[in-house]
């Protein structure tokens, strides 16, 4: 499934090709945890799938580099990661998201986990209950959502 990676690639290409912003617009490299009042973020939910497909990332000098290092050099101080319950292919499941969160944290970034209580894309207008939860009673569904969120 390549369609979701195209917008990610476009966003990443834009970030990698950006020139230095005027000083009044340039993001601070100060971490949110150390007092910065503004988050400069990026959604990198697809990075592990892209890397597994052999897609490399390059800095402005054309040197292959870890994506988190590149983004950190651009002033990104926060990362958004989507997590799905049982996604096909395993991308964006809890294990995958935890690994990406560890990479972002090691790069000095804050992490926002965006829970999609679904096995695939979810938004206010489209929310499909995960297949494993579909037959649960409402009470059991509430318990499962709580346990899933608390355990993640």
C-alpha cells in the first residue's frame, strides 16, 4: 500500500530541501521539556515502513542520515506517532510505535502518541472498531479501550 507514503515523502522532501528560515521564523532547537513554549513537530508514523522498503534519508549536503537527526537539525523538537490496534502488516502497532518513540526521545524530541482506536485510519468522521473488539459488549469494549490505553 503506497498511497499513504506519498504524502509523507512529499513532506519529508519539503523538510529536507528547506533553506534556512528568516531568523524571526526559524524554529528554536530548545526542547519543550527544557522550557520552549512552542512545538515544531512532524508526523513520522511511516518512517519504519519506509526504511524497511529501502528508502534512505539524506541531509541537505546529500549525506545519508537518520531521519530523526535530519529533523532535529531542522529544529523539529516534537514527533507525532499514530498507533493502531492490529494494523495489517504490523506498521504503527504498539511495538513499532514504541521503537520510533525511543528513537525520537534519543534524538532529544518530545513524542505525541495519537491513538487510533481502529486497525486502520480513523478520524472523527470514520471510526471502525478494531476487528478483535467488534463482538464485545459496550461494557467490555470500554474495559478493553481502557486496558489498551493504560497498557500502551
